C-alpha cells in the first residue's frame, strides 16, 4: 500500500492518495479514512470478481 499527499484546490498536501494493486483511493479528510475506504474498495472489487 503506497500513501502519498497531493495538492487539491489550492491547498498544500490536503489530498491523501492510497494506491495498491492498481487501485487508487483518495480522501480529503485524513489518512485513516483513506486507508479504511481503500480496504473497503479492495474488498468490494474482490467480491465482484468471484
């Protein structure tokens, strides 16, 4: 899991970007929210593939 920060709408490092397995998830709130959402997204994609 790779976590990076990017600028969003004039802010400085206020967008959290989480990447793994060619899946990208973003969050404006905080890192914990981005990771939680990313894990949920991976779980949903895995279930969809079955």
